[in-house]
C-alpha cells in the first residue's frame, strides 16, 4: 500500500469526526427545545432520504440479505443510542457528555477487534493510548475552578448511548463490503421505524418550531454522512483504527459548544485536544 493510500482510511475517519461533531452539537441544542424522540425521528428520516438518494445516484448495487440484516440491527442499536445521547446532551454539559459516550463506543469495538482480528502494531497501540488520554482530558469532570467536580447530569444516559454506538460500529462492520450508502440507508430505516413508533404510540407527535426542524434536518444529513464515511473507513482499514479516530468527534462538539454556548474550556481540555490530534498520524501510520 502506498503512503497516500495508507492514509485514506484515516481521511474518511477524520471526515466522520467533523460531521458527527457538528451533528451532535445541533442535536444537543435541538433536543433542548423539542422532545428527544421526536427530534431523533426527524434526524433519522432526513438521514434515510439522503442516504437513499446517494445510493441511487451512485448506482450502487443492493446489498445481500445478510448485509441488510446486520445493517438493520446496527440501525436499531444506533437509533436508540442516539435518543439517549441527545437526551444526555440536552440535560448536561455538551463538553462533558459527548466525550464520555465516545470513550465507551471506542473502547468496546477496539477490544473486540484485538481478540478477533489480532492486535495492531506498537505505533497504533501508542496512538490508541494517546487518543484515550486526550479524550479523557476533554471529558474530565471539572468544577468552576478547573478542578475535579461533581458528576454532571446525564452522564449515565451518555454511558448507555456509548454502549449502543459500540454495537452500531460492530454491526455495520459485519455488514461487509456492500455500498456504504446502502448500509447507511438500511440502518436509518430501522432507526426511523423504532423512534417513529415510539413517537406515534408514546404521544410525542406534535408541531416542531421551524428553527428546531431545520436543525433536525441538517443534523440528519450530517449524521448519515458521518456514518457513510465511517463505514467506508472500516471497510478499507481496521475497525479499531476507524473507531478510535472517528471517536475524536467530541473535540468538534466541545469547540462548537465553547464558541456558541460559551461552555467552559479549561487548560486540561486544550491539552487533551492536542493529544488527540497528535494521535491521528500514529494510528493512521
């Protein structure tokens, strides 16, 4: 593999970082102004439309039956996890909640891949450790003076979301080498079915303010784009490398929360951001 080709999976993963981080920021803001189930259903609906359009436009072949089943299971797990995640973001500090979910969602597939697909090289392992330290520093609970503080609200829900996202990562990887857009489309159909059913039978169906609706639609486009590029990264590279790099998306969420919501951004989080960035070439190389 040439040097340029070697970094293609990392490029896909880092694209997922940007779009997922922005999507989560919009999701956290939107879920504060609307029911989390309803908001998430709109996100999944938007993502389903976009993924289907791209799959048809690229004339990608339809995936096989087994691939569809794994995609549906991934969507079911990821859809419920996204509801938990948005609820956590709406209740707590985004700069703390997002990385907590990312740590769990990255750790579980990494451990599974190590036992199933073999351990990565020494340089990649050091990169994983450095990325983990970076995410921990970004996510560390702090008081107003930058010192460790009390547990933030929504942390337990964020942990559940992290487990669900880990299941999504593992299932989409099992979907094989089918079109990333078709895998994303089938997974979103399962997510929409579950969240839509909860909305209809749970009495959550109601009018959504236009600004919130716009945020949900944009978040859906970004979320499914992140899923598609992550799927592609995991198809042409190692799953653990794709997961660890993609799990740096809280850095974007933290930055946006800092810029637009004026959330606290300490020296520890700055160091964590630098550590996370330094880990990228180690994992990719």
